C-alpha cells in the first residue's frame, strides 16, 4: 500500500481530503498538524478527533512558530468579521499567513521522504483560490516542480479533491465517515462549549462571524445538509455581545488532556505524538 502524508488542520476541508485519500484512493495516511501559534487552538484538538474517527494511520504535531506581527491568526490585530460575500471573494484574505503553506508543505515533504511516502494530501479547495495565493492549482504545480527536483523520492502534492468546492466536500463527508461536528473552522472562538451527543468536545464555540465561519455556513446551505449540522453556528448569528475568546496554550493543553482522558482510543492516538520541531 502506498503511503501519504496529510496536512490535517482540524478543519472540514483537510478532514474530508484526508479521509478521501485513505478510503477512496487507498493510501496509508500519516497525518501531521502544525502548532504555529494560531489563536484558534481548538483546531489542534479537532485534528485528534478526526484522525481517530477517520481511521488514519498516525498523527503527529509539529511545532513551527510563526510570529508574524502582521497576521491576525497569530496575534497581529483583530480577526475580520461580518464581511460580505463580495469582500470575501476578492483580494488577499486578511487571515493569510505569509508563506504558511510553503513552510508546511516543505516540512511534510521531509517527513514523507523519511517514511517512504510519495504523496502529500492538502485541504485546499476552489473556495480558497481567491484569497490565498498558496492554495491555487498554479502554486501546487510549482511546488511539485520544486519537490521533484529537491527530494530523493520526488514526493508530490496530490490534487485529491482540490477541484471541488467546500459544499461538495460536505456532501461527500458522510460516506467517508468524517464527523463534521468535530471539525473546527473558526478563526475567533468565543467563550462557551461545543457538544456532540451531550459530550463536551471543545471548551469554546464558533463565532459565526469570521470569514471561515461564514464560508462554512454558506457551504452547508449549498450542500443541503440539515440545520442540525450547523446548530452552534446558527445560534451565533445573533450578534449581540458575543465576547472574543482567545485560548492560551496552557488552557488548551489542559482541555485536550481532559478530553483525552475520557476517550481511550483518542488518547492512544495522541500518546504517541512527538513534537518534531521546537
């Protein structure tokens, strides 16, 4: 069986693409997620849920701090909220992290080469092309040229479902066994809890107002999924006074440990995660 390394952010797109590589394309999938200092720390917990639920073969967390002062996702100002669809579909996205995907793909390529993997799985969709220059087909082809020349095994970034929309991924997620309620999208989490079948899975909630939340809501509508799939976000469309919630790293670590103590299978996934970079 061929091996692939999946960039697993904890979000919807990367979850479905990793599951697609595993269950449709037949890869042995080894996932990596990156702790780069992002304010939405909940996505690191989500990656563990996804790896377990989708039957991925392993999951590693790589610490790769990116203290870029001009990026809102790592503390450089406020996250943009309540932008219109037109604003979100033109120009550089406010949440673009300089060269993030180039760094992530390079690290994933090194890991892939070390384990004999010939494919890198990414979560980019056509919805990302406008605001993120490192999510386009042209970028993928250019990176593949560099990887073909710069690695011994010529590992490549696969297209996967990159020509699909987010709504298309949502539509396919059920057949792939992806628990969408356990994915994390929000750039600006708010105080509260997120539950799945009564179980607390995140000690925060989606804001419902940032670009990521708005795009997720629109994609669920386009995919025709029932409203219960969006219950937390739909509640948060009432914009009266929700407080921004920025989880400090120590609180996230505590939350992750609390959650994992109650989930032996997931705890087993995380127990073997080395921090590859410091």
